[in-house]
């Protein structure tokens, strides 16, 4: 039988994968729009795939559609309220400003993210982008804990693997504005790693404990985690990956991410 310690360890490893996404900043702080949009699209596809194959489908097997739907609505509402109440910021263009970093040379927008540094407030913007990544790691941790609590260990490993893969572009999105704000590269990697390595194990432990000890809670809990993840995708990731002229790239990587989750779920959760 899976223990809380095992769940926490697996979620910790999956969460710390955000640090891998910060490694490219060691070589360069110039980020192609195409690469950024593609990375976010891939993360979105994996999250939707995980929500469908590793949460909604098992939830329907263990409970009624109404229980899963109730969880979906609750999870979506939770993330929308969290986004409204908690201060955070996302790396995206609005007019001539690049949120999370600095002023952008408009002529460079089609090809590169190359803002000139604006010291005043830059650190705060980077921290707010990091807060967004941290907020989004909560439903992912819940998903890991809930999956293990279902009694299907393979399912837990499948969703943890998918979330680890998805966390890499998440970390990338956080690291870019942090480096540009003047945070040292070693500290950027550390903070990026902690943004997933702290909230995901805690959320996983909460999700696992609730479902393991409250009979019949899995369908609602699985729906809740799925609803929260889908809300993150459509409220934050999809808008962040569009508007730079590479919507087709983001769409293609979204489909690839969804396919990856299908393969991961099939191979690891049979």
C-alpha cells in the first residue's frame, strides 16, 4: 500500500522538475517567441491530457458523472478565485510592455524577447511571475496525491511523470523574467525549483490524506483537481502562448503534449 511518505517524495521530484526549466538561462537570456510559445503550449497539452486521462476517466469509473462534474466546477471556481485574490503576474506582452520584465523594443517583438532592463520594480515583477507558477503547482500536487489515493499506484506514477514533464516549461516561464530582473542565475534555479518543490508535495499530501480517509471522495476530488488544471490552462497558459504570431506553433505543441499524456497514461497505468 502506498504511504504518505512515498506520495510526498514522488510529488517532490515532480515539483522540482521546474528547476530544469531554468537551466537554459545559464546559456542565454534571449528567448525566442516561438520557443516560449511552444513550451507553454506543450505544458498546456500535458495538463489537459492529465486532467482527462488520469483524473476524469478514473473518476467516472469510481463514481457517478454528477460527482465528477461537481468536482470539476468546484476546482475551476477555486482557481478563478485564487487568481483573483492572490497577487501574481504572468509573462506576456501587452502593448509595448512585457509583464514580468521590462520595456520592450517593439521592432524586436516578432523574433526575440529582448527587453532593456528596468531596475525599478523588476524584482517584484519576477516574484509575481513566480507566484503564478507556485499557485498553479497546487492543483498539480493535489492531482498526484488523489491519483495515488485511488489505490492505482501506476496511475499515480503516470500523472506524476506527466506533471514533471509539464513543470519544465513552467520553470522556464518563471526563470526568464527572474534573470532579466537581475536575480543571479544560481538563485534563479534555486527559486524556480522551490516554486514546484514546496507546494506540490504539500498539496499531494493533503489530497492523498483526504481521499484515503474519506470514503467515496475520489470522484469529486479527481474532478476538483481536473477542473483546477483545466482552468489554469484556459485562463493563463493559452493566453500566454498566443498573441506573438506563433499561435500555430503553440497549438501544435498543445496537441503533442496531449498525445504525450495519452502515451504516458497508457504505458504507465495499464
